[in-house]
């Protein structure tokens, strides 16, 4: 019975990874028909509304709790992460944006030292060196490329994502009873409001409501937003958090491959090596996380 539950959770995780991975191509297609901030506002606001509908349908509390933290998380996750990755994709490559934004676990590890008192030690230093070398190879600072600004935006999105993850971790320690859907919906709604206002004020060409754009919006709001989030919750409740996180790291790999095949974004040899080094860093970080969770589980089992 337990084996069947684990298999179903792994299948859910695989589907989730496919959705998140391919969405980098979908976002690149979407911003051909709308300003990136219009698309970001549409994606986040609609996603938040659907999450609130799900909460109401499942009779969860709709009340906002820990409002200051919810607002900060909304600004970091919705504007700092989602807004920046869509902006980055609109002016740069989908594959490179995916890889650079997914440096998030690396930044979490670094920021956790001063903010959470979790020192970088042992194998984590190899992850630090590997990730930094990968970033340098992709950026190639001695030969700044035309998509340099896009790469900076992608890297910053990973930084903001990391800071929001640390704040979320602190929030969970302070208020472990908070509902996961509630603390996802509220930051998304609060963060989407400035995006919606900015998008409405923009002097931008009208949105081209093509079949491709409508499909991209539906993919982002329903599949990448609601369905992927529910799959993530399902997998997280049935698998070790470290294993779930490691599997989700396949998303940027799928993003690079999909962009390569569909958008003809072919990385050069130096970029491929850089991506490989970042992937190695993420594998090391995830492996350490899995080991740490196993140790915690073992200690809890002895009590």
C-alpha cells in the first residue's frame, strides 16, 4: 500500500516537473503577444483568485493572518520572482533564464548563514564553488552578451525567491498551524495588485488575443499555477521534502531542452558547462537536504 502511495506521489512530481519545465517556453511565447508586465499581472491575479475559490470550496479560512509577512512575501514572490522572470524571458533566452532563476537553493544556503545561523560547511562549499563557477561561465563577464541584462534579472529572481523562502521558513517556525493554501493565495494576491496597477498604467500596445496567447495564459494560470501547486502539495505530503525538492530541480533542465528544441535556443559549449556546474551544485544541496531530513526522521523515531 505504501509503495503504491509513493509511486503515485512520484508520478505527480514528474508531471509537476514537466509542467514547470515546459512553462519557460510557454512564457516566452506569451510575451510575444503582450507586455511582460501585463502577462505577469494577468497570471498572478487570476491564479490568486482561483486559489481563493479552491479555499472557499474546501471550506478553509479565507482570513489573512500575519499580514505584514504576507505583504513582504507577496512583493518578493510575485513581483521579485514572477515579475522578474517574465521580464527576463521577454528579452532573453528561456533556457538560460530557467537555469539562473533556479540558483535559488544556492542563495538560500548562503543567506541562511547570516539570517538563520545555518553555517555553510562540508560538501556545501563544493556546491558554492560549483554554482559560482557556473554563473561566471554563463555570464562570461569578459565578453558581455546582448542578453546580459536578462541574465541579471533572472539571477535576481532567484535571489528574491531565496529570501522569500527563508522568510517562509521563519514564518512556519513561528506559526506552524497556518494553512499552506492560505499563505500561498494571500501573498500572490497582495503582490499582484501593484502589478495590475502598473500594467493598467502602462503605455503599451494592446494585447493580441491570439489562440497561442490564450492557451499560454490558461497554461500559466491553471496548469502551472493551480494544478502544479496541488500536485506539489500532494507529493510533499507523501515524500521526503529533500527528495521532492531534488526532483523539482529537473524543471530548468526540461526548460533548457524544450527551449533548445522548440525555440532553437542552442547553448554554446561554455554555457552548457556553466549549466552543468549549477546543476551539480543543486544536486549536492538536495542530497545534503535529503540526508538532513533522514537524520531528523531517525532522531524522531528514537524518541
